[in-house]
C-alpha cells in the first residue's frame, strides 16, 4: 500500500510537470504568433498610409511642373534677358492697371521692375515659395522676392543641379536648403530659349514642402522622406531632417558638398539597420555623444519597422516607421492573458473538487433564492401597478390644468373684441335711429349718420375677423413664439386702436391720457394682432386699477371720511404713455429697441404680488371680476414679439450713457412719476429708428397732443 501511494504521488508530479511544460510551450508559441500577426497588421497599415502620403506628395509636386516652362516662353522674360525683335504675336496680353502694382504699371514690358512684379504676382497666385530668373551664367536677374531682405537678385546659382540640368537637358529638378533664405524647398526649372533656340537663361520655381511635414506631425505618425543618398529631406520630427539613414559614400558626400545642397549640415547617421530590415534609432555606435543627446528621449534606442515606397522624382523614398515596442507589449499582454487562462483553468479544477462537497448547500441556497425572487417579483409588480395608477392621475391632472389655463386665456382674449363689438353695435344703432329721426327735418344728417354707422359696422366686421383668427390659431397657447416673420409696424395706430376699443371705459372714468412724450412716427418690429392684444391688455389693466381706485374714493366720500390733500390730487384718473429709443439693448440681444412706458396714478402694485405678478391666475380683483390672465398673457405676447415686459420699481432714474447698451434687468426710469403702477414694454425697432429720442425733438413736423376725456363724453385720440 505504501508503494502504491508513492507511485500515485510520482504520477501526480509527472502529470503536473508535463502540464507546466506544455503550458510554457503553448505560451511561447502564442507569443510568436501574436508578434507575427501584429507585425503583419502594422505593415498593412503602413502600406495604406504610404500610398496616401505618396499621392499627396506627387499631387503637390505636379502642381508646379508646368510653371517654369510656361513662364520661360513669355515675351517679357526673353526681353529681360536681352533678346531683341520679339514678334508682337508673342507678346502676352497686358494686365489691367487695377491688377498691377503702381511701379509695374509705369514700367515698360520686360524691364526689371515689370518682371519682378510679374513674378511676384505669379508666385502669390500659384502658391509657390519663390520664382526667379537667372541668365546663362547663373546670375539672378529677377525674383518674386526682389523687395525682401533675403532676395535672390544678384546671387549666382550656376553650381546648382537644377541650373545645370535645365541648360543641358531642358529641365531641372533638385531639393536643397536655400543658401540665401536658409529655407528648404524643391526647385524645378526650365531653360529660356531665344528665337533661334539658343539658351538665354533659366526660369526656376521653388516649392515649399513644409506643409506636408505639418500634416504628418498633426497625424501623430512617424513619416520621413529620403533622397537617393538616404538623407532625410522631410520628417515628422524636425531634428531628424538632414540626417542619414545609413553611412554616406565619400563620393556622394563630396558631390553634396559641392552642390551646397544642405548648407553645411553634418549629415550624421540617424539609425542602424538590422538584418530583418528594421531600424534602431539612437543605438548606433557611430553617433557622437552630442548627436545622441539631440535625439528625442522617446526615440532613444527604439527599434522601428521600416516600410518604404518610391515616390516623387530623383529616386526619393517615403518611409513609414512603426515602433516595435507596442508590438512586443501587445504580445506580452496576450501571453499574460494566456497565463491567466491557464491559471484560471487550474483554479477551476480545484473549484470543481470543492463544488462536489458544497453542491448540496448550493441547492438549498438556490431554493431559498428562488423563493425570495418570487416574493420580490410580486412586490415589484404591485409597486409598478401603483406607479402606473399614480402616473395616470398626474397626467389627468395636468390635462385638466392645461385645459383650464387655455380656457381662461381664450375667454380673456375673446372678451376684449366682444366688448368692442358691443360698443360699436350700440353706437351704430343709436346713429341709425338718429338718422331715421332726422330724415324728415334735416336730410343732410341722415347721410352723415349712415356713414358713421357703416364705419361702426366695418369695425364690427374687423373685430369679428379678429375673433375668428384667435379661435382658428390659438397661437398664444400652442407654441411659445409666432411662426410669422416680424414686420415693421407703426406704434401710434396700434395704441389708437387699443384706446378706441376701450373708449367706453375711458369715457366712464373721465380719464386723461397723456401722450406728449410719444411721437407719432415710431416704428417697431412685430405682428399687428399680437401687438394690439398686448397694448389692449396693458391699458385695460391700468383702467382696472384706476376704476378700483375711483370706487374706493367714492366709498370714502360716502362714508364722510376726511380726504387728504394727496387724495384730491389723485382724484382725476391719469394715464401717461411715453417712449424712449436706444441703439442697442442687451436684453434684446444687442439689437436696437425702445421702451414704451405705461404709467397710471392708481394704487400701484402690492409688493407681496411682485414675485408672482406675471403668473397665471394672479389677480387682486374680486371673484367673478377677473381671472388673473391679463399680465400672464401680456408677458407671453411680449416674448413672442421678441421683446420684454417688466414692472418698473423704485423712484430713481437710471439712464445709460450715450452709445452704451441697456443691460438686462435695468430700467430706463424706475417707478412711476404719477404714483401708481408703471410697466415697461421693450420692443425691437428697425436700425433706422434706433436714434429716436423719447422727447420727440428729432421728429420734424410731428405734433404731439394729449388725449383728455372731459365730462361731455368726447375723447380726443392723437
């Protein structure tokens, strides 16, 4: 039995060792597979990006291939190089004087000034960095940057390959750092040929490729462009430029120095290429310590996958570098995940052994949990039914509240036109009766009475149409703002309409309407129906306050209570309308506007009601006399018109300085000088109306009268 137990332990250890070895081998194979897959995906991504960058580079270079040859054929260029007898047919059309500089317009064709201006215009129009012309000896005679400190004019470039190739082959291309400007660029050139085909000079166009570098840098990718000598011309990292991807042959280095291609750059090696084609940056023993210190910290000693593609002229190569460190990290993470899976499987095996022992306990716990879940489901279902019932009750209550608000608003808005219809109908009936009675004795009065009655019936028709429009649209209640575009309206006729609609109450109150500070030519932006409703509501609100004050005074007089001096002064009801315009109002989004102040000498507003003054159903009148919807609807109408309605408070006067905007919440003139309530209605005005002052002094030929109601019952409306 002892031997049997020992053998079992040995078998267990062998099985465990075999499992560990198999796991390690699986992890090693998994690491290699993931690394190969990551490298394959990275190279596919690099190839896609290289094709995109190559097409961008080729498109940028092809834009300027035709330009040197086209400029070299122009007559002014050949004349500038000393050719005589150019035929008129070869002379290009003269550029209009409004498109040429003053100096160029006065200069003769082919002169140095004319050619310099012409090259500058072409460079600006084409986007070239610079355009210049050299003679057959390489001396620059004209350039687009002739008036700049680093101008090419007067410098000799006969050592440049683009000059040599243009004369020898009819075309030249070269990339170099400018010896004059110090800025790199791609040079493309074409010879300027005389009438007999002899070379007169070379036309050169310099193209800046720094915009491509900015694009690579913004993309966050490691991209570089190398020439045939594997010297970096462009790179997404600035300090990689003019470095060699490998050691340069002495003969090639001598040629580069002779051509002054990189303006004395050291051209030290940037990287070391491994056998698999990858590059190691910053780990090259041939680099000096000072050169290694200049490399980015993130690039020191990193290994890169190098994917390249031939692009552009002169044997250029685009390189897309991908760091291998993320691929190794990804492979390591996959191995760690695999190790975690193996450990998880081992733990699961141990857990399976424990599971058998605890299976009975788990079953009992499952039964208990099922019973608890069933009870919870029953409670959740009951709670859901209760919430649904509560929701239905809240929805019904909201519907009833909305219906009540809408019904009250409709009743309030329809009441005003109905009062006007009733007034005009009664007046028309009296006029007809008066005309019939005087038909026999004074026939001339019959026609006048009939005309007045017809006018009343016309107004009844207009008010009926207004009622139909209110019932048809119900815009005040179904949307927050009007869908109609605001138009320019005269404010005075709208006020006249509101006063005429309330003429019966004005007569009954013996009210004095003061309009001295209200010019007749005020123009505001809005809608006629809404503006008339708004003005009628505000004036009616003032009449309600004055009527209540008058009733209170009559009650005091009947009770023989002593009346003070202040009561005598306020005994006559007064209503004052005034206007003040401003070029820019902050509360109206900085647009021009004005303020219509409606003041009365009534009892004023109770301070306790100021916070809820514009809420629905807020009223101080007795039950049955008012529903408290007037100011609520007026506030909404003012918002619909793009304006603002508020109650003035205090007694100080605060006017903005000339040219300033009125800030949100400030008041033009706080409080009412008459001692009652004062409402400010801010409305938008056209730009031409922004400069009108409230005193009316800038309106020539406009008369301002006050409307007074006397005991005779006649009202004068201006």
